[in-house]
């Protein structure tokens, strides 16, 4: 029997992990680079339609999530950098994960 590790989704979806902010809380968003990471927008199906932030992992059915880690210190730094760049309180920055349509 084959066991799949990581997120499981159907062929019309992809999974993500993102440090982000609800786009409704931001004025005039433009994709841009901060340090060596790109601030991107991501459309999802939830009560929040669009997120803006740093995508930590994004993969589809053809991909598998490899074992990896993100140190808490790095997540904290990215959260502070994102809040400063988007001019929002750091309490608005959250860790989002899930499956969305491709």
C-alpha cells in the first residue's frame, strides 16, 4: 500500500503555506521584493478571498511536500518585515495554510 505524506488534494487544487495579511487591510498592493523574498498575492476559497504575503510552500498534485522546516525566528522576522512593508500592525499578519483551486 502506498502512503502519501503531506497535503492530499485532487487534480484541480494546490496546497499552500503562507505568512500573509487579508488584502482588504492593505491600500494599493503591488507585488515587490523584500530582501530575497517576493511579496505575492494568493487567491483562496474562504471568508478571505485574497491574501498578500510571503509564500513559504506551494505545491500541486504532481508535487510532494518534502520534509522541511521554518525556524520560528525566521517566521517572526518575516512577519515583522511584512507588517512594516505593508504598513499594518504585526497582529494582522498570520500563518495561513490550506488547499485552493488551481
